C-alpha cells in the first residue's frame, strides 16, 4: 500500500476536521454533565429517573431556552460524528498496523452511535412526533434473540461491552488517556486536574459498561430480553442495590468528572 501521501492527507484534513472534533468533544462533555446532574438529583431523593444520552437530550429540550442549547448540542454531536468518520476513513494520527485498524473500527462504532444521537437531537429540534419513541434496549435485544444464532450474537455483544468496561479500567489504571492530550500546552494545575477527572471518569464509565455487558449476557442466557439495559438502566440497577442512593451518587459524580475530562479533550486533545 502506498503510504507516502498519508501524512499530507492527515495534515490537510486537520484544517477542517479539528474544529469539528473539538466542538464535538465539548458537546459530549456537556451531555455527560447533564446525565450526571440528573442522576445526582435522583440519588439526592429529588425524584425522577436516571437518563441515558437520549433522555438527557429530551430533558434539555423541556427546559426554558433549552432549545438553544439543544441546537448547539446537535451541532456538536454532528461534528463529533463527522470527525470520527474522518478518523475511520483516514486513520488515527501516529498509529499504524493492527493498532490503527482497531482505532478505525472503534471510530466506525462511535460514528454510528453519535450519528444516531445527533439525528435524535435534530428530530427533537424539528418537533418530530415520536422522536423519543425509538426501540429500547429490551426491544432491540428481543429482535436479535429471535434471529438464527441471535443468542450467541447477544452474548458476544455483551462480552464486547464487558471488554470495553475493562479497557476503561485499564485506561484509568495506566492513565494512558493522557497520551492523547497536549500536555506540553497545559499548566501544572491543569495536568493534575485532567489526570484526576480522567481517572475518576473512566472508572465510572467502566462500572456502567460492566453492568450493561453483564445484563446483556444474562438476557441472552436466560432468553429474557427485559434483562438488557442501557446507560439509564445500568444507573437504575446501581440505585436499586444496597446503599443504592450512595452508590448512584458516586457513579454519577464519576460521570460528571468524565464530562469535565471531555471538556479538557475539547481544548487539548491531539486531533
């Protein structure tokens, strides 16, 4: 394969892809902050339910002047999805071989996830009826379980999600997420803050992904689609356990810190 022109292609794409990526990380951070605040309110006994990304977007739309913020979030999520698409096509910076292929595959998945979220946000902005009536994790799992080999497929997806959880824990333990930040442009307090919020945030995400993966595997083994949960369901499971309010508050605080880490990425990420 001819790679002589690859650095030039990556440099050229940064002229327009970098603003998309930075705006996208900011939107992602704000979204996690909203999810965390809603969960903290539940932990504090103020009622309601923990929300996932789509629930958070809907909650924003229901607030006074929320539509303005929702439009900004929709723009940011669209930018993030487009940037991830560019990463999938061109490849990540400073990586080659199997590691680059893995990063590209991950970028494809993120493009799909955040593309879906941006479409959902734009549907709310446009006032589309039923924008919040998309298939739940239970409905989607039930559909897949009905396919030939569906049980095995759901188990594989659950194991992959558990693997993602383990990777989040690995990133927290090794602090290798700092490798993607421009540490030389940060002050000492900023580096310390980025490290703290990054470690806590990745641990919290690891807990949530682990719960999602375990319940997916459980749903497949027991052939009970209602066992499958998303981010909101995982937070509800935390709240329903012993010392639920306390543990939900801890996980929510971790997700809030992850949102702050995304804001560091918006400013200092290597793109």
